[in-house]
């Protein structure tokens, strides 16, 4: 039995021990610090310690009584200390080695978890064995998964369903790595790869997701391939690769028929596939027409199918599901299997069962043609040397499992799986299928027309097959768009009205009314357009297009000639202030209405508001606003402000016609101011190289008018010269002759003026120009004291309903002529403007109808 060292020897003993052990030595250690175990083990050690207490008879000072002292309260012996310290050192070395050991590199989102032993018990058995591990072994630091946490299919699925896609990705990745690399486990490996792809897609890492989806497109599991193709279609739509997306959707449809354990999911997947097929082709057509800008975001809908049907399947169930359909598909290994079916509900409708596993599209359609009697016509335009030649396309493999499908579905899906379109046509009472490539064409207009017809057919078939689908209004709206661009306006309006009236609760209903109103406006059916827009504003006041609808309603009202009501609607939209864009457009519309009403002061105010709100020099309406403001200021007698507005207009991007119109208005304002030199400068600075013959004549006439106003009639005559002789257009030639006659009148050469006016009157078409020439001719006759001839010309002119300005001039000439004839009653009536009361029964003054003037007047009337 060992005894404790006496106090006096402690220093000596301690020195010897310090030489042996370099570290600090604890005199007392607990069971937990020495041993590793559970609570039962520690309790057992404590009980054993109490049983081994050896009393030591140590006398109390001053007494003969001994006291009992436990052994472990005394100093340990050297051997005991060596054992204890050795255990501690070994434990420390082991912990240090574990903490410093390198962690193998993993992919993104990987979890720091130990490898799970692979056995024959499956994922569930490994999870159960891991769950039995003692909780005391859990590490204290936090990680995405604790090393002892079970990695099972159930845990991964729970993480996925909870939306924790990063951890779910890591869990599926670990499960995939734990599988042995043999053919037996390949289906599960593909499944885990698919789930990883779905995690990345839901995490918005679309590039990685697509790469993972394409990894499993060759999987032996038809279900995995169907889901991967469907998801690839959605991702390709995001990149606007509509033809590729349609091909992927068709490949999903071709395989989803193999799903027999969840019929509801398979049916939903099939509906989504056909919806995607029609939507992809429609969006491709609209992009070719450059008509894919103003389309409601909700038109193409959201997928109606859950991403995958696996749910809470066990490992055994999952293996069965992943392998479903492979046995049926194996029947098509030797060649396409095609069998006609009959449908008892529809006696004359033929159905087919088609199975094909990797055979070429050419062989599949050839055998289908032999069994159905339908002719196949290949219309491929792929040229030699290209990647997709006609020969390579026809040899592309197809995997198809359609246990029950119509003839149209079989040929459509078969061709769609290789990126082609199949058009079923009735040729002389014999059905034929035209196979063509939607990415190849020679004539864009013919190509768009062909694809539009096919897209319309796809939507119509979707409505027939899935008439109860919640996306029926989407299909009708898409049909409206396609019919409109195909030129079938009546059918398009009917589709829009069907959406608005039958599916009034749909988010597309207000857009349908808006599109319908636009089509009616283009047809000048302003009343119908106003009806649609009024319905939109009243039924859907909170929709985001309500402000646009209010503007369109005001526009249609103005085009209908109801300027008073249109102005009120524009003011309403402006005062609502729903957006800066709507306020700006409303201000311009109100200015237009007020200008047409000749309320020039109010028009100038609203046009000024528009200019201050718009601030966009590139906007076409900006130039129009400045032009109208210039005309308004001109009408208000403010030529300087008018000139400034016209100069602003000329600085914009104007068409040739708009440029000449604005230039003429600016020159007119300068002439009103008497700034003739400035007016000539404006004409000289014009874009003469861009002017047509007609525009050049307009500039020439303005110059002649300015010189005439400056008292330089002779220079005007020189400017005009013999231009009229080289002009073939009668109306334009008549205008030159009229200006030349005015120059001769200014010089007092009335005889030459009369001859020129008579010639020009015979050239001019009935209308304002002929009225002006006749009025000038009557004035010349009056100056030549040919009063009877002047009266005759004016009487016939007044009968032709001229403008108010020409009418007033004619009445003044008529009154003067009557006055010189001393026919004061008629002169008074003429001065008062009572033309109808003037007695014109006496026609002695009327010139002989055989004279040149008489013939010209007769033609002018």
C-alpha cells in the first residue's frame, strides 16, 4: 500500500518529477477530464472510487483519535501521474490531428460531412443507424449540416421543399457522390443530378442549371428526361430562343406518356407542354413582325405543373418510378411500333399508339405513312455545307412514347422533337403532311404567313383539347394578336371581345379591350373604339393601363370630330396625374383640340404646358407641338413668337413635307412682320439638295412674292422666267402663272395679266386655286372697265362656294362693278353680302360661252 509523501519531502520529490515532466501537472483530475464516456460510465467510476477509500490512521494533534482520509485526496504516486499525463497527452494529440486534417474540396454549396458508409440497407437504413449516435458527439461549432446529422433522401427533400436550395443542393450532391459508380445506380445518379439542377434554377443560377439539366437529357429514365427537357424549354424561352424552346417542349411531350404512377401530374405536364409549343411559335412570329413590344406580361402565363412528381417517395418507390416506361419503350428498339386504335366515343376519329426508341425521324414518318396512308412531303431548304442540312435533319433520332394520340399529335410531336414543324393539309381529299424547318426561309413575308397559320392552328387545337384549362383566355388573346398580324382584323376583334366579355375577371380583359379599340381606330370606327375604351375605363379603373386607356379614349373622341368632349377627356387625364407620360400626352391633346376650335389663347397655354413637361427633343410630338404653337401665335397676331416657334420646329427631325410646311409658315410670319430680307435668308438657307420639283417651285413662288412685296415686281418676273413652260403638272403650272400674273398686275400690265390668268384658269382643277385665279381675273376686268365681265365672273365664282376670304373679295368687286354701272340696289346688296337677293336673271352682261374667258369660268364652276 502506498503512503503519501511527508510534507518535508515534497520539495525533493517535486524536483525529481519536474525533471521527468516538462508540462504542468495537475494534482487532481476529474473523471470527465481523464476518461471519455457517457453519464453511466462516469457514475460507475465514482461508485468504485468511494468503495476503494482506505482509511489512514493519522492522529489528530493533541489527541489519540485517528481520522479517516480518502486515498485520492493525497498526492498521486509517480506511476499514477505518468499514466494520467500520458492519457491526456495522447488525447490532445488525437484532437489536434483531427482539427488540422485537410477537408477534401467539394463543389459549390458542399457540406462538411463525413462519408456515410454505403451498405445494402439503402438510404433509410443508413439514416436510422446515424440517428442512434450519441448526442454528446455533436461538435459545438455550427455548420450547414452537423457531421452526425443523417444525410437521407427525406432530409434532402425536406430542405428542397422548405426553399433552402443551397443546402438541398449540397445534400443531393453528397448523396450522389455516395452512390457506387456502377450501372445499377445510374438512375439514382441521374435523379440526384436533376434535383441539383432544380435547386440551381430556383436559386436563379440559370447557366449552371441548364448545364446540369443537359447532363441528364440522355438518362435511361424517361421521367428524368421529360422533366429536364421541359425545364430546358423554360430556360431557352428566357433567352428568347423560341425555336429551340419549342423543340425541347416537344421532346418533353414525347416522353411524359411513360408516367403511369401519377396520371394527374402527367396530364398537367402534357397541357403545359402543348401550351409552351404554341406560345413559343407565337412569340417567334411576333418577333419576326417586330410586334412583341406592347404585349401584357401575363399573356404567356405560368407553368401549371409542379416541377416534379416525386414527393415523399421512398427509395424503393423512387427506383420503380425512375424506371417506369423503360420496358414499354424497349419495344421500339428494333424499329418504330405503330398501332391504330379506335375510340368508341367518337366513331370516325382514329387514334394511334406509337413507340420509337432512337430511330431516325425519316424512318418513323415513313412507317407512320405506311400504316396510316398519309403522304409525307419533305420541304426542307437546308443547303449543303451547313450544320443542319436536309440530309442530317432527316437522320436525327427520335424517342417517342405516345400510347394514345391523334394523327395530328403524332406527326406534330415527331417533327417537333427534331426542331421541325408538320402541317397537315387536305390535298384533293387526301391527307398529306408537309414537313418544314421554321428556321429556314427565302421570303420573310411568306415565312411569317406560314408560321402564323401554324401558330393559329396550334392554339385552336389547344382550345379543343384543353377547353377547361385556366389559360383559355391567354390562348384567345394570342389568337387575337396572330389574326391581327395576319390581316384578319374582324377575327382578331372577335377574339379580343371574347376575352373581355367571357373572361372579364382575367388580367388580360382590359388589354383585350385596349387592343380591340386600336384595331377599330385603324378602321376609322371611332364610335366602336370609344365604346371599348369607355368599358375599359369604367370596369377597370385600377388597372395600370387606365391612364393609357383614358388617352386613347380622348384620341378616338377627337378623331370622331367631337373636339369639345375630347378636350374634356384630355383635361381629366391631365388632372388625374397618374403619370408624367399621361399628363404630357394629355396636354398635347388638349392643345390640339383647342387649336381646332380656334381658341388660340387656350391652345397656346396647353401647348406650352406640353413643351415644358416633355423636354425631349427626339420626340416626334415635340416638333408638332412647336409647329402648332407657331400657328397659334400667328393667328393671335404675334409674328415674332410665331417665328421663334417655327425655328424650333425646323431644328427637329422633320419629314420633307413637314419641313416645307414649316418653312412656308416661317416665311409667312417674316413677311407679316415686313422682314423681307430675313424671309429671303430663310429661303436661301433651306435644304435645297433634298427638295423635290414641287418643293423647289414652292420656294420659287415665295421668293417672287417677297420681291413683289418689296416693290421689285420686275425681279420677280425674272425669277419666275419661263419656268411654267417646263412644268408638266397642270396644277403646279397654274400656280406659277398666277404668281406671274400678279407680278404683271403690280407693274400695271393688265393686258398681259388677263391673258395669263385666262390660261391658268383653264389649267387649274376646280377648287381653291381656281377660285383665287377667277377672283384675280375679275379684278383685272374691273380695272379694265369691263364691268359686265367682272360681274359675270364674280357671280359664277360666288355660286361655287368659295372660301370666306375669296367670297368677300368677290363681293367687293361685284359691288364696285354694280356701282360703276349705276345699279346701286345691287351694289348695296353686294356690299351687304346678300348675294342670294341679287337679281341675276339678266344675263346680258355674261360673256359669250364661246369666248376663252367664258369657257374658263364654266370649267372653274
